[in-house]
C-alpha cells in the first residue's frame, strides 16, 4: 500500500492539516522522475541513513517515542532497505509541536509530509543502533572481575548458572560456591535477628539505570511480584533527586516534578536547569518553547547558575551563584517579598481549597494553618488539629486543621472561613484548659527566612544584594504567570532538600502553583495498562515484597532492632550505622551501592544491573570498583546492557540487550509541566542481537522470562496472563506482555478503531505487527489507531479551565509536618519543618566549603545538547562536532594562573589526591572560583580500551572490524576528555562512600572542590 | 545522497521537473520556478546543533566535514555576559565567488537560486574553497575530492519536503520557502525590515540579528 495514495493527490499537502507555523511545507512540487542510481558500492557508503525519506514508496514508517535521552519526544522513523533512512518528529506528539500537535483524528496519510523536528541525539540513533561495540551474545567472565576477560556462552548455560549458581568459576581457580537466584528464593528472614528487614529474597538487588515505563513494569513483575524482592531500585538520586525533594516537601509527597510552564509563562527563573542543552522535556521541546516565545517578546527568563549556560544567548539576566547556594538566593528573595509585601497575600491567606478556588487559584496553601510550636506538647511540630483542642478522637477531628479568624483572632476550623490570619504566634487552650503554643505556618517560614539579612544571603550566594532584590521584584510582577524551572544543578547536593524547598516555595509565594504560565505538574497519561481486557497486574502466586530496602529509603530506623538494641544498651538509639531516609522520594542508587559495600542493613546476595553505569555516572562512582570486585560483598553480578562499560567490566555475566530502535516497548506519559498524553513505543527495526533456539532475541525480557521459567516463578510462562473472559495466555515473549498493555491502554482511552488504511499502515510498516495474533482482531484494530499515531495525545489548551490546570495537586505547604517529625538518624535530631538556610555539609555536619578550603575551585558539571548521560560516545556525529571536553575556567582566574585555551591542567581533590588531567578552556561563561566540566567524556570503556574477549568477531556487532588477535580492539578516540566524577567528594564519616544529603539521600554534584595546576 | 550525485553527473535538471532550466539566466523559462530563500532568526537559535546533525544524517558528509555548522562567541563581562550562536552554511550567493574562481565552469546557479557543482566537470582544483568568504564548501574525499556543499537539500525539495536543517530545527529558527510565493511564517518573516545577509557576500540566506538583551543594555 502506498502511503501517499490515500490522500488523493499525493503531490499536495492538505492545508487544513497543517500545524500552525509549519506553513513552509505547503509547496507544490512535481515528483522527481525515476532516477537511475549510478553504480555504487553500497558497502562503501557511510553507516546510518542512506538517503531517502518517509515519503518514499519503499520506506517503512513507524511513529514511536524517541529514547535518545529521557525527554521522550515523539519520533517518526523511516526505514529503507533495512537501514534507517530518515528520522524526524511525530506531528501528533506535543513535544515535537510546541504543545499544539496535529489534531489526533487527522488521518496518518495527511501528516506524513508535515515537518516535525527532533534533536541531534535522535538523529544519531543511526550510529547508536549500529555501534560496532555492541554485544550480540551473552558473556561470562574468564578472568578476575575487572580484567576485561570474557567469553561468549550459550543462552541455556547463562540461564542455568544464574538460576542455580554453583562452582561456576572453578575453571578460573575460584572454589567458592556462587549462590544462584534459587538459593535466594526463600521466605526465611535475611537477618534472623531482625525479621523486620525482610526475607532472603531481598538479597536480590536489581538496580535499574535508564529505565522507562513499560520495561519498568516488566522488571517489577519479575523482581517484586514474581521473586518477591523489595530491592528493585532506580537511579532517581543521581538523576535529579534534589529538586524533587523540594517539591516533595512543598506538596506533602503528592508530586515531585513541577516546572515553569514554558508555553504560558511571562517570566521564568531558571535554577540549575540547563534548558538549552538538557532537561526533560528536552531541547526539542522546553528549550525550543522558551526560545520561540522569548524571540516573540512573550517571555523573559533569568538564569541562576554558576555557569551562564547556552541559554545566556537569550537570557534577561545571569545570577552567577556559588554552587550549593540556591537556597540562599531563594530565601533572600523570599525575605524581600515579605519585607515589601510582594507575596500573593490573597493566595496565602485562603485557608482551604474552596476559598482559594473562589479567589481564582488552582491550589491552596497551608500558610494560615497553625502548627504546634511547643516542645512540651506530645504533638510538637505537627499541625494543630481540632482533636488537639477538643480532645475528641473521631476521624473528622483528627483531619481538621485550625486557623485563626481575622476578626477575633480566635481558632476556627480551616474549612469554615474564606480568609484567615497569615502571620501570628498565639497561645490557645485545649478542652482541659492546658496551654498550647502555636504559630501559623507562614510565621514559621518567616522566622526561618529572617534568620539572615538579604546582604548575608547575597554573601552566601556570591552575588550582589541588588540582584536578589531585582529578581524578587521581577518575579513578583507577573501575577501567576511567573514560576521557577528548577532542575539538577540546584539541589543535587548535600543540604539540597532545603535549597530545593526554598526554590519551590517561591512559586507558592506568588500563587502560581498549577496555574497556566506558572508552576505546573504533568497531566498524566490517557488510558492505563493496568485495566482493560487483560489482567497484567495480578496472577496466582503473586508475591508481596516486605521489609526494608537496602538503601534504607522510606525505612523507619526507629522500628529496627538495631535501634532497639542500641537504645537498650546506651540510652539512645542513635546513630544508625548508615543514614536511613524516612522522608525521601527514593530511587537511592548511591545508598544502595553503599549499603552493598557495607553489607548494611543486610548483605547483597545477587546484584543485577540494567542499563546502568554507576562507576562512571555516579559522583565518586569509582569508589564502588572495590565493592563490585569483591565476591564477599557482591556474590553474583549480572549486567543487562548493550556494551561493556566501566561498571559491568566487573560483572560475572553480561546479557546483551537491544537498543530502543529494536525494542524497549513502553508507554510514556508527560514530564511536568502541563500536557496529558501517552506515547506508545514500538520498535522500528528487527533486533540485531542473536536469538534463542525458538527465535526470540537476546534482550532484557527474554532473559527475565527464561530465568523466571527456570526458577518456576509465578507470573511467567504458560497461562501467566488472564483476560476478562477467563482465558489464559502465555508470557513467553516480550510482546505477550506489552501488546496486551497497549490493548488495555487503547481500550481504557476509548480510542476509535483504526480505519482500513491505518490498519494496513501499521501492518505494513511496524515490526510489532508480526505479533498481532496476540490480540483478537478487534483489539488489534483498536490498538492500531493509537500505534499508527505513536500514542494517544491531547494538546496544551485542553488541560486548562481558564487559568487553572485541571490535573494538578490541590494543596501546597510552607511547613511540612512529616519533614518536621523525621529525624537525622545519625544525630537523632529532628529536621526543620520549613525553610532553613543550610550550606552543604557532610555526614558529620562539617561545612564542606570550610573543610576543603585548601581547594580553591568548586567543580560543576553539566550535560551537552548532543549527548545524553554515559552512553553516547558511539554517537559518531556528536563526537565529530565535539571530539572531547574541557575544564572550563573563568577568564579572570585563567589570567591570574597564566592559563590559555588548550593548556593541560591537573585537578586534585581531597578524595582524589592524584587527580585527573584535562585541557583548559578559558571562558567568561563561568563564575570565578568555579570550573565547569561537561559530562559524557573521559570514558575508559564502551570501545575506548581493548578487551580480552574470546571470539570477539562473534560477540560484537562490528565483527571483524573491532576484533583483533586475543579480543576486541580499542579506539582511543572514544576515551578522550575527562570524567569529573573521578574527583568527587567522598565522606570519611561513612566509610569513604560518596557524599549524600542526610534528609533525602541526594548525591552531591556541587560541593567537590579542587586544586587546579597548570602542567 | 546517491540520487543527488547521480543528478549532477547527468547534468540535468529533469529530476526536479524543471526541464530546460539547466542554464543559468533562463530563470523565467518555467512559470512556476520557485526562488528559494532561507531566513535564520538568531533570537530563536539555541545552538542545539540539531540542524548540523540532521544535515549530516541526510547528506552523509565525511567525518569532520559539514554542510552547516554553528559558530559561537562570548560577549560582555561578568556578570553581563552571554554566548551567541550563528548557524553558517552556503549562502547560495547571488554572485558566487566559487563560480567565479572555477576555471572549469563547473559551478552554476539554478533558476531557483541554488548554486550547484557539476560533478563531471569538477576536478577538485579547490580554487572555489579558497575563494568562498563563508568557508561553506569543501573538497569531499568520498567523491574523489570534488567540491561539495549545501544545496538546500534538492532531493528533499523535489519530494515536497523542507531541507533537513529546516525541518530539524526545534525552535523554528530556520525559515524556508519560495520568495516568489511566500506563505505562512516564512512569508511573515520576509516582510521584516531587520533582515541582514551574512557579511561578505549576499545570497539567498538572511538573518534576523540577535537583539541586545537587558544585560547588554545595562553594561
């Protein structure tokens, strides 16, 4: 079927289907006469796209979601002759279309010619797919961990050995018996002295790096539901836990991701968010929207960052802040707003949702709610409730907060008034006449903020006081169309929870939370995989994980036997051996590895790492080399990945995985802000990894399925999936799970049934259609309507009612009682419940800037627009543009040191005295006293170094091209530049493991200080 | 890529349905010949390199060689500093220095305004490369060192698609269309009075200059 045929005249583009602003595409051109190809040797052509486009009659076109980075833009992939011919954006996806995509019901034939952008990372997919250093067969190590000696093994041997263990390294002279998963498959307590820690199953620690929805649910089905381990732990901490902790505090855990709305804001204050080079949504979406609207004069923005960033090209102002001092700047601003009465008084004085809504807001804030500020009271630090006054114990009394009436200043239930007193301390009496000292949340915030003057905050932040005042004035001059875009730079450091809380609170101060142009959460998905014709969540024998995660995230230390025993012995249950994190979003990969290292609170039995490179990607990650090397700490290590990296170099087994072009099925919902959709990911290419005997590709899913079947885990294999008619279906291939997930989503979203044309479009073009018989014909046809468009989408305007966002949270807080009643488990002290200025400190409470003052420069790191994380050294075109990275030094600092562009320098830190070498680059775009080093470079693996891999020609996708006698060739060009994580500060107080924040477990990216020496 | 090369080898414009327009100067021979133009709005360009890589992906230029690139600069002094970006490419000059320098008359201008090189005539002398004020062309080792450069993605235009760099720009910084029949946003941009060509030699590409921001006005 020719795609163009159904649009009638295939030479014209339907005007009514045009995206606004895309009118340049409306040209009428004659089609070219058939061109005879000159005699070409196709093999001599470069890899990647070989010309051609999505409009060519012999091209296969798939609408999917890009995973070139975590932004999840839509993509539209054209394949010709088995190669990627063209990659562009998906016109149906808001991320490619300034949030105003093509109308969802537009026939696919009418959108194919529409222009739609993706960024360079998406284009480089051609090189990611054909990376010659990709693994296509499973590997087992043939030497000590880290030696780089591996050999390919049979799939059956891989499954058997991982499942059953044994003396599987006897050939290497290792006599120990390696535990297989079967040994961990037990309900006996992992620590008989503390059954509360959970069963032996928790010895399976499954760490996920760049995970997405779809595979996340699949992995959880194995780890949690099938095997019963609680330790499926993500990487949120090294990704962006800092700003999430601020939102966690602001929203009482309801929402962790909120950002300024770039499609509606008048003013955005950017804190540590690299908007023209990274962020999610990414440069194709958020950065593009900011640029476009700023060019049109509709938006101004200022950047708070030690680095001026690429976005300085269009920024209104740059606040060159000292790293780790975002809280100081935000609190200085809040002090100014309070002193000048420029906070949104109407918003903050509304004590309940109805009152706030009546005043035009989308949320209400608890600024007027009274907090018990009375150490003598049993509920000290918690909100005052009716139950505390009336001494009643019914549910309503416990749920009712108390405010003070403006007229009499007397206590009233919060839902009885439209306005309440904002700033007061008082003494109330309960029903028995006992005094209770209370303060409004606003009063407590005010006290926290007033601890320092604006001049002091300016000194902490390293910027003039006028900049604090000027920024506060600007921020509060746009009603609710002003907000913060805070991301990893601002808050991903020790004490970052409080910095991020202060930054998040700025939005509450102007009332812009969940308002158009303000501080918005995402709108969620359309349809759900959890409900519909197929039951993908439940199955007989489904297990329920129990106990404490090895990272101690969300664990309550005071319930542990360690606490009880310590308290009995010494009178105090503190300190815990390592911190526990009751108040955190979680995803603590750093504390997981530190826990594995210290065998605390219990030992790891088997470590599985999926698409994860902690040695490279974690600040101080090289500290974990000794952990990963040690069989006593990591008895078994299985990695699932596409190549050999700096971390799975230490694995026992490496399972080859497919790239997102070939697999990674999933359903992808929006990041904050705004928008509501579900992108559906299916592959564009057939897998390039080798196959099992029954033809399934080597990849994550095939591995987990075969492992589960070997272990006879529930939820996999024959009859594992039931449908609503009682039918039972096997889960033996990846598609058995995902295709049914899509059917559920399409059914719940009530997507129309695909037209005959679009059914044919999917069946002709989409590799997933090979598996269509998994669904019944009606389900398949309905699903195809969504697959043909790459998902189910809505546009920006549809999620608002006037100025109010329809899908947001309802309540924000300036004081968080859960935070206020959580304790630092090393000191036993409660955390402050409201804003508090805290400089970055280590676990012993030492201020790092003081402790390391002999090291004059602070290192900051950042992503680049052509790269993502650790995996893009194979992006050939990105590497052509930027072959290496640099140590970027401030112009003035460089002049003083006699440094010029290209000079070699050595950086030394307290935790890495030997240091690392790099090349200097002199710039005005970094504040004095700081150096900026991009991420992505300084690799030693991913093809940079030779490896002793047996039968390398059979193991690597590049075959003979990357093989040599004895193994794999290395390409030193892939190892250029430096990795700043090698310098990062470790914490002597905690076994010299990487530094983390004591509240949330945030790893530190901004407190490492170095000496810089010209070589 | 091989389509374009073949087209040039055949020396014919037939492929574009522009029969009889091979010779420069016969611009009006066919009534519907477009006059292609590109406008680059520096107030929208984020320096993201998407255009550079989209062009690379489509044209498969050899390692280190690009049909388009982003030039960046720094301006100002702390704290009123900024970076700046300028996408550079062949300007499709109205009086191309490359054509003038070529003693083999291998370089001509299509009626649509695109400057093209005849692969049969070019012998890789390189005089054009030295003559170009924009450093826009190069000798391509994959074509026996014959000259290569941006051609506004002729084969994409023939299919009704925009040049790869234009479609690939996330913020819409590159506008493209027919200056004889301007439409949509491209048409609106064409009416601006602040469009400026690249200094050195004017062509079919013009720029909206980067506005001074508040920081620069302050300093």
